[in-house]
């Protein structure tokens, strides 16, 4: 039993179900307040230097920072977040999903203290939810602009490439945020990734053996029709004990052939 399983049994009852809905509701309220000028976004983002000055509410308010775009795209972003977050909660259960988000939040707060003068939003936490969903449901089709169907695994690949570029060429603040956002992903999927690597290595070794056999020539050949294990890799070859020497036959001719006699 894993550590998460043990924690789920002990404290799983304290998990917050449907946490995605609460996050979206909070972001919607903040979006309206930002658009109407009732609240300044700079007062809600995470900044360690402001935290140390007593503005501790930022530890909570940065989670409700909404996508700042026109209402149509904001609604679309919330729809995707609800779709993916709800799917993860259904797959893992409320406790595991809460832990996944909590790890992302804690790592983001840690980055804020490493770069105290920079402000931090929840963008990369949302990105980790997207990557987790894409890993579990790679063939899910997303209609871009409700027109262009794209499998989400390709969008995830683009995201990973973008993250890689930011790690290599971005500012240190951005690099740390990217690494923080994928920590929860790696913690949750490290075992699956290792199994995929091992499976890939076995497949490559099997293909290498097949290519080597092709270079060396066929291993099995039917004495009657001449087909080989290279020309018909799915064929099952047998050898006749009544024939002289090692006479191989395909499934069609193993029961119906003239026996090869000595001399």
C-alpha cells in the first residue's frame, strides 16, 4: 500500500470534494471585481515580500486569480479547467486530487520566497492539471475554437516543449515556476513513466533481435512451399520427426507432405 493510500484511509474524510468548482467560482468573482474596478489585481497575487509585510491573504487569493481575457475565452478556460479537474477527481478520488493541487500550491509558494520581489499567479498550477489530464486521457479530442479537432496529447507535447524552452532560456523566476509546477506531476506519474521507459526498451530490444535475424537469414523455412519466418512472421512452423534431417513445414503442410527419406 502506497503512502497516499495510507493517508487516504486515515484523513481522506477531510478532503474537499468538487474543489475545482470552488476555485472557478472564486475566480469568477475576482474576474467581475477586476473588470468593474472594485479590486486591484496587484493586491491578490502572491509576492513573498508583501507576505512578510503582513499581507498573508495573498496565500489564498492568488489561487483565485482568473484568466485575464475577454469573457468568451475566460469562460472557455474555466470550462476546460472544470472538465479536466473533475476528470482527475473522478479518476483519483477527492483526497488524491486535493493532494495534487496542494503540492503544486506549496511548490509555487516556495518559489515565491526564493524570488521575493516577483509576483506569482496560478497559471502553472493550472498547467499541471492539464498535463495530468493529458497523460491519463491522451486520446481525448479537443475542438479548438469548436472547429479543429486535436488530440490532447499533441497539445500536451507542445506544452512540454514550451516548458523545456522556458527552463533553458527563461528567467530564473520562470524556470523555478516551471519546475515547481511539474513536481506534482512527477510525484504522481513517476512510476508510470518508468514502466513506459522499460516497456520501450524491451520493444526496442525485440525489434533489434528481429532485424538481426533478418540480416542472418530466415530461421524457419517450409520444405514444401518455401515460405519463411521472415516472409510470414505470424506463421507457426513445425519440424517432422519422420523426415530425415531437420525438415521444417508451415501449418498448411505439416500434416500433408511427403516424408523425406535418407539417401
